C-alpha cells in the first residue's frame, strides 16, 4: 500500500505542479477558505491509482467518499492541502495520502502514509514499523528540549471557536519560543516536525485528512502526538511534537 500511495501522490503532484500559476476555476469561496476545481481533479487522480490496485478499498477524502463503507481498508486523502496558498501562487502546498486498516467498529490504524510537496519535490513517507523517510533517506525528529530553542508551527482553523483556542496557544507560546510559524499547510507542518525543521505543531479543529499521513510519518520518525476529538466528524485538536518539549492539551495551554 505504501508503493501505491507513492504512485498516487506523484501523479497528483504532477497535475498540481503543471497547473500551478495557471488560471484556476473556483468552485466555492468563503471568508476563510477556497475550493478549487483542481482539488477534485487531484482527488480523482489519486482515487484512480488506488482503486486500480485495491478495488475493494474505500477512499475518505476532503472532496468526498468513494467505495464501500464496510471496506477493511480506507484511504484518507487530502489531494491539495493549502488550497489558499496554491490559489494565491504561494509555492507551499502538498498532497497527503494515508492507508488505514480497520481494527474494530470505528477503529482504524494508519499503516502507510505519504506527504508530497511538488514544488520542492519532497516525498515524505512511512509504513508502520519502518523508518520514516524523505526522498528515500531516513529522517528523525529534533532533540531540542527547551521552548526557547524551539520553532513551533501553528494553524488557525476556520471557526471562531477554533481560532480563539489556537490564539490562546499563540499568545502563550510566542514570547517563550524561538519562533512561531503559520505556513498554511497542516500536513507539511507535521512532516516538518518529523524531519526536525520544526519542533512542534499545534492546531484546534483540524481534519483527519490533513494530518493522518503526517502523524504516522512523525511517529515513525520518533515523534509524539497528543490528540482529542474536537466534536465534529473526523475533527481533532492536536499537538504534534518531538516528544521532548513541555506541551500539553488542557486548561493550561503550556505545561512547564
């Protein structure tokens, strides 16, 4: 399944790279988000590759669900993470693909994951129990333990409540860390923690397809994830980190 994920990510990445900077069709625009026609084309590309190899599997994606609801394997797909970046010509976006095996009713285990950034041709990948890699080379999380040495990525999801919750973390951490970064791609934030560029990533109300592949890559790179359901389906509050920084979800934004 990892090989299929790699092929699907490469195919979607080629489509996205070829159309980057070209005129784009907007399907929907809201205050905090944009949906593009190319999002759907990229998911269709990924779906074709996956179902050609595994026709009995299901696809759970940002752009919809395909396949059998009783499938033993589902693929969790974000065909274009950072659509707003893509629309505005900012070359920081990616494709995220994960395969999950059913372990019980509503219980899934991620077994393979790929995050591909076409503009820089970086392919992050992992299979459960195997080392995480970047373009085929093993990666590890950072060893930094002190907040004042850390770079922390943060996301502000689309609702007023998730923005408010993330702002608490932002205000608490900003004077205590070396730098904070708001890059616009949750999937890339997570794999940046996995390879040691960032030391942590925090977001409230993030969707499963934004972080599913990246979380496995992070864990196989020696990192740690703290998460809790955020109420809506497939929605989570998360802290992804190198496992060494004093961070926690709770009443106090940071536990030292």
